[in-house]
C-alpha cells in the first residue's frame, strides 16, 4: 500500500499556493477550487481544496528535511513565523512547528534513522 496524497481545506487557494511553494512544494495541478503539489524527494502529493468552512483541528502535517535548521532559517527569512524553533525531542527527532495561513499545524522535522527505526522499538 502506498500513500497517494492528502487534501486539506483552505480559504484562499492563491494565498495557500504561495505559502506551500515557499515551503518548497512543487505545483502540479491548479484550478480555481483545487490544486495539487508534489513533495520533493518522493512521489507523495499534497492537495488543497477551497472551502468556506475551515476548521483546523488537531491533525499535524509532518514534513521531513535533513537540512532542518537551514530550511527553518530560510523560511524565517521569507517571513514565515514559527511556533517552535527546531528542538530535540526525547524520541530523537528534531522538530519545528508553524501554521499555514488557515491555521493548519505543520511540523518540519528531521528524524534520520529514528524515523523508521526508533530506539524504543527494540526494547
């Protein structure tokens, strides 16, 4: 089984396209009510769908990048505001948190070997 894509609702397609392009996603499909990006480094895609009833919940979008600190600094220099700077977590991931223009929470992280082979899995 392969994850194809995830779609989130947004209130302004162009504003969200600009935001996710700043994060480094590449636009594949664009319509007035929908767009789809490819996530660099893999074949997964990420979609936005126009909605007039946006209700960000507790779901978090995780995007891994081995150059986390460099990416975070680039995004900060581009005007992106972070809720949490990159921080080492007990599960050995470095995580930074931000929100998209509609309030959806995003975690930029780097886990390396711990992503698929966490130390606690062998306990």
